[in-house]
C-alpha cells in the first residue's frame, strides 16, 4: 500500500465520468485521499486503489482497459466507522456501513502504517472532522538515487557519497590543530625527498666509480696514448673524494629519512587520536541530546559502532591513510620529474607496465577480500560453536553427547581450513604475476637503457638510478585499488558520523521556552493521541486533569497505554496530537532540564550504574552529603541491608547492579528518587517481581515518597493502588473508566473484572 499524489489514468477516467471532483478541484476542507494496495480482493499480489473524494469512498481494480472496475462506491454519510484488522501476513481495511461490515481492500504487512493512517483519515472525513496531515516515518531500505540496499539503521549510501564534501567537512575537525597539521605535511615532504635521494645518490656514486674508466678513454681518444701514472693517481684521488662526499650525502639522507619517519610515527597517532577523541565526544554529546524515539529505531550495537567502529576508521584515515596517500602521490610526482629530466624516452617506456599492475590489483583485491570474508565468517562460526559447547558443558555431559560435539566442532574446523587454504592459494597467484609485470619494467630499462649506455647517450649511473626508482615507482599502483576501497570505507564511516551529528532530536526545547523553577504539580492531558510506529495508536484522545498532590493509579492490560502516558508526561516523546500541560503551561514550552529536575521516576526494572551504592543514590544530586544520602536510604527502607555489607555505602554494585537482589535495587532506586525530591513522581511497577516481605518494605518507602507530590503509579497488583485518589482504567489506548477503588467496584466494569481475575490467581497461588 502506498499513498498517492496522482492516480492511474484508468482510475481518473472513471472518476471524471462519475462526476467526482478531481484532485485539482478538491478544496482544502475536503481533500482527496488516494492510495494503492498490493493485494487484491482474492488475496493475490495485484494492485487495487482506494479513493475518497467529496462524499464517497471508491475502490477500484484493474479492468484491462482505459477504465478501471469499480468494486465499491460508498457514500461517506453512511460510513459509521473504518477500521483495520491485522492478520498473519496481511491485513484488511473494513468499513462499518449501516448494520453491515464491508471489506474495502487488503494489504501486506509492509503497509500496516499506511493502512492505519488511511483508516484515521477516513474516520475523520466520515465524522466531518478535519483530516490530520500526519507524516509517515517509513524506513527507507534503498538509496533513492541508485537503488542500493541500505543498512538497517542508516540512510547513508556508500555509492552516492559526495566524497569531496565529506572530506572538506571531516578536515574541519583538524582546524584546532593547524600547527600540528603544518608540521605533519612538512614531515611528509621531508620524508618523501629523503626517500627519493638514495637512488639518485647511488647513481651518481656509480658514475663516480666508473669515472676513472671514462676519463682514461677520453684521454686516450685525445692524446692517443695512456695517461701517466701520476695523472691517473691524481684523478683517482679526486674521484674518491667525490665518492666520499656522495656517501656522506647518502648517510645524511638515510638519517633524515629516519628522523622524518620517527616524527611522523609520533605526530600522526597523536593527531589522529585527538581528532578521534573530538569525534567521539561530539557523537556522544549528540546521542545524549537525542530523544528516545531515536534509540527505538536503532539497535544498541549500531549506535555503539558509530562511536567506536566509525570513529576508529576515521582515526586510521587520519593516522595512516592521509599521510600514505600524500606520500605516495608526492613520490610519484617526484620520481616522474627526476626521471623525465634524466631521460624522457626511458621514463615513458617505464610507464608501460603501470596500467597492467593497476588493473591486476583492482581485479584481484575484491575477489581476495570475498574469500577472506568467508574465512572470517567460518572462524566466527567455529568460535560460536566452541562458546556454545563450553557454556553448555553440563548439558553435554548430562546427555553423553561429547562425541557428537567433537564431530560437530571438527566439521567447523575443517570448514575454516578449506576456506583459509582457498583464500591463500588464490592469493599465491597474485604475487608471481605482479613480480612478472614489475620485472617487465626492469627488462625495458635494461634493454633500452643498456642500449643508451653502451652507445654513450646515457651514463651508467643514470641507468642505475632508473633501476633504483623502478620499485618505488610501481609500489603505489599496486595499492591504489586498496586505496579506493579504503577511501570508500572511510568516507562511509565519516558520513555515518555526520548523519548522527546532523540528526535533530524530535523532542527539543523551544527557542524561547517558559522558565519554571518551581512546579506546583497540576497536570492536564487534553485529547492526547500518540503512536510509536505509525502502525497503531498507543494512546487515542486521552484527557485527564490532575490536581497538585493527587495520586493517580493507571490500570489495564499490557499494551493498554499506561506506559505511554508516563512516557509522554516525562516528555520522552511528544504527543502526535493534543497537548499536555503542567501548571497550565504546555509541556513543550518548559525546558527539559528545568522540568526533569522536578520529575522523579521509579522504573519497573531499576537501572544501577557501575559504582558504589552511594554513587547510585546520589546520581541525580551528586553534591549530596553523606548524611543526606543516608536519610534517603532510611526513608526507602534500604539503610539496614546496606549496612550489612562490609563496605556499607561504598559497596560496589556491579554491572547493572547485579550484585544486589531485585528488591534491593528497587529500594535504592526509590532512595534515589527521594533524594532527588521531585514535584511530580512516576512509579512504574515499583513492586513488580518481588516477594511479599520485600513488597511491604517497598510499599512503606513509596508511602513516604508520595507525600505532597503529584504521583502517577502503574501496578499490576491492584491491591497496591487502593490508596490512590483516583484510578484510571485503560483499554486499547483509551480511558474506559475512572474513579476510586470503591466506585469502580460498584460500577462492575473492566476494573472489577481485573480485580476478580487477580483474586482468583492469588487463591490458586495460595493453594
């Protein structure tokens, strides 16, 4: 199912003949609603269309011609209600017309959100209400430009990334470190020059060593006799002095290269680390600013990979990638300039193998990576098998399945061997071929350069230089295909980082919020509706007014909307429709920090941070004194068990508080809320999953906590809500009953039924 702006011509033709206003003639007060489904009335994958114009709901099906077939034409005035029914693999959009239910059309599970939206819009039209302009936040699985399949938690397409813009933006992180960047570039330039020096110097040294032979030939050609011994000795001493100078230059070049390399090894990790630190902090700060809806749509692993994996990729990019590319490009340019100045013909000939080396590397690298991906995948499976067996060793031995597990691990191990051998065998073909191509360049130099040398047009030293520069010249071509893949990974990581940094929180403070340093505690919900996923409304037209200091108990089956109410009150989300007011001020106008400093929450599953008991109680008030922490602990009935630990309040609670029992964690959570001293309090199943004695202690702590505070409490144990000023009974996102316990029992409705069911369950437990 898909919402449509334009309808197929075959549908428009029928609408025109039916004297129904077109989309262009529809007034804003009664807009056209049009969409297409992907399943027909017989349950087959085929299109059908629903159109709601002024006064009618039409459903069309293809008719094999210029005009569609009308399946339904229902006056809106006869429609009492439109609803969706979700089934296995599909759903159905139905309309209640008079005393009958008409099946309008069917749809696949991929279209649940659109179906619910259309049902709400049709109901609004049928009731004469304005149609809400809701926007569906549907996950885009493919790139809109190239159609590439995107990852689950990202909209970044690695193919369509604007690398230039991403690089420019990434380099802005280097702005605070300009002196270090200048120093780094200088070191790269110096290192490149130092590395280019040895082949040149060696060539000159060869010319010097060969100089005595050349001088004797030249002397003999002019004087037609051999030079005197004394003259030969003087010439040898002169050439030897030149040789010593070139050796000194070579030594200095080697020392300079080592110094420049040492400087880069110190500077690059520091610079990359600082940039990675800044990126991680920017990401972490931005993630803390995001609304809960951001985390609902993404896995924890994906979010962590942005902070760790993507930042690490960018660290590699800045530490190794940029210097490597810069150095190799400068090396190519430097060698090219030197060789073309020495002998441009031989330099051109040396370029012949370069394209073949590049194409071989580009063909080989992706195929090699695929084979190694198989190796890593099979190693992962082998480790998984090992972990599973070791973790379940008690069960393995209990059922005498040792031999079976050994055989299974042997198959996993054999698979790793097969994949590893295949990958290495394939890799073994690359280096011999590469060696042949590079040798071809050497053959060209020796054949052509040797000819030039023998016939006197080029010195032996220049020929030696060409051979010395040969391997340095071909090395970048071998790695350029890897650079392409590496740059794609780095740019994708950068784009994923910027995707987070550019995401604006859905729940944000206004530019000019209303300061409220003290809240009295009155809360009012006005026709509040909300949906988490656009597929189903978790809350619909909910209205409730609460006076300061009043305790409201929220009751209902799981999924009735209780948690949604407190999520909206805490402003973890903003309502889809309606408003929530605190002391008569729209909650959206109150700054987050101001409101939440006066809001306390005791969750169903209390979360304790790694650290001491004292740290966790004082989490919302880090400056609290030891006496204040202890008073809060006593009020929460947890001081006694805390003092039984050898370290008392300095006891380490472990990861997520695992060293404490569920009841102990809950009471520490209550102590945290007491120390926070909120004006509005939320209790979400504060006594869930604890024994009777612990529940009594928690109830005593809660009784002290709720005094003079506006409280919203959720509890499945209805007995814990007997003292609530009012009970609000929820069902399918709507309030169906409201009143005190006695009033609702007399009403004998939903609440009374819940009490009876729970009483029967308690009797069975007692038996």
